């Protein structure tokens, strides 16, 4: 078993100044593509599943698919992370089914759409940390609400995220509050709000500093140099995939994602986990559309899914290489959950503000 915790993985990334793409898994093909790309590039693997993805696949199928990935690639350190846990119970059920890391997203209430307040966020997150760390499992928290600095709108998509206007200070994580939050909760990684949002429609133009606040990340990193920062909504929404979709019957409006250079800039400032879901969805969708429009009489589901799996492999390879995790897998020896739990209990894992 080469399962690894998020904390150990990101500590290694921090020590060697690289970033870990956290790829969202939604079905067998996306999981296969991510681990295959990792294998080809000798990269550690950070697989994440949202609550929606868990419901879609079913926990039993998901657990066995994870186990299959670990069995097929025993030489790769693989972290299993719950994306956007909405409350303690959701995080507990993920821990019980073998996740080595959970996100408690207390920036929103348990309905996953109403912005919470600081006190609620601290208390929910700290209670997940207490349970998780006793089991050696890592916790990611979130401070600040994801949404657009261009429009001020929250980013409701697929039943997750706030729908409505937010003040600019809600859309940007405050560095002092971030330091306090990390000290009060003991999280292993902190997701921050800096103008990114989930889904394809992030920016109406290539983002500059007004709408993608990389300086906020830099300011948080200055306060919390040892805390692993997480960038959600970090898909690049590549033009070639927008074109592939639209040239094959799709109707996506022109849009812009987070340029890879901006992610690379973030990696220099403490961003260690980079969440990517939309790019994979687009690679799969565009490829299916292309196959089906080129093979109009076909009803071959495997034929329709295979090109997307190939494109996703290429996309993940590129991210692994650009973010610097390629070549790192065989340098990491995963520690057991028991050992991680002992370290938390000994109090040697706390992040401190500068
Ligand atoms: O949190 C956002 C991710 O893209 C997951 O989306 O809940 O539709 O799986 P999802
Ligand atoms: P994207 O929608 O940009 O891929 O972001 C995914 C994400 O942040 C999952 O938590
Ligand atoms: Zn997210």
C-alpha cells in the first residue's frame, strides 16, 4: 500500500518548492488517466473526490477503484482527499472509507452555499482537525469565499458555492485572519480566496492582478511561510479544449481560466495544492463530442471514452511537469497513519505564523 497523507506530500512539496495538482476524479476513466500520467512522469498522486462525485459513483465503487489504483501502481505515493467536505459527518464518512485527507470547507455553511462567519468556520474546522489528526489524517480548511473579483458574484455551480453578490473583502482572504485561522484550527493546508472560482467561466479576459489577486497569496505566504496554500478553481480552461468542444457541436461562450504561469508564480509563494476539475471535464467532453460527431453511426461507449482518457493523460502530464512534481514520486516514502497520528499528538506538526 502506497497511500500517503496530504500533509506528508505537501511537506515534501514545500521542502522542494513544487506544487501538487489535485485532480478531481469523477469516473473510472478520469481516475485511470490521472494515475497513468503520474506513472509516466514519476509523480506522486493527489486524487480528490467531491461529495457529488461520491454520490455519482457510490462510495463502495469509489473505494474499490481507489484500491485498484493503489494495487496497479504500488510504487506511487497516492493521497486520497475529500474535496469540499461540508460538515463533520461528511468528513467522518470519508475517513471511514479510507481517505487519507479531508477538506472541511467551513467558509460555507453545511448547505454548501451560504457564506458562514469566522467563528463558525473555526469551530467546524477545528472539530474535524481533532478527529482527523487523532487518526493521522490530514485536513485542509478554507478561509474566504470563492467568487469573481470581476463581477463580485459568488460562484454557484453544480449545487456548490454561493449564488449572489459578495463584498470584495469576502472574496479575498485576509492575511492576518489567515494566520489566526491556522493557529486556531491546526489545519495542514489552507485554501484561500484570490479571485478564482470553480467551473469554466472564471474570467471574461486573460486575468491580470485586478481580477486574479496573486498578491493576496504572496501576502498570506509572508505571514504563514510554513503553511501549505491551496488554490481552488485553478483550471486553465485551455483555448484548444474550448475550440474542440465548439467545433463539435458545443456552445461554450468564450472564457478564460488561470494561466499556468500564474500557478507557477503561486508555487513560488507557498501554493502547494492546485485543484483541477474543469480542465479534465473539458478534455473528456470535447473528446467525446469529437468521436461521436466523426462516428455518427457508432454506439461504441468505449470508443467514445478512450480519446478523452488519452487527452486527460496528456493534460495531467503537462501539469505534473509544469508544477514540478514530475520526478518526485520515488523520492517519497509514505509514513503510516499511526506514525502521523503520533506526530500530531507530540505537537511537532503545528504551523506557525511568521
Ligand atoms: O468543488 C468543485 C469541484 O469542481 C467539484 O465539483 O461537486 O460537481 O464534483 P462537483
Ligand atoms: P476548477 O473548476 O477550476 O477545475 O476547480 C476545481 C476545484 O477547485 C475543486 O475543488
Ligand atoms: Zn474547490
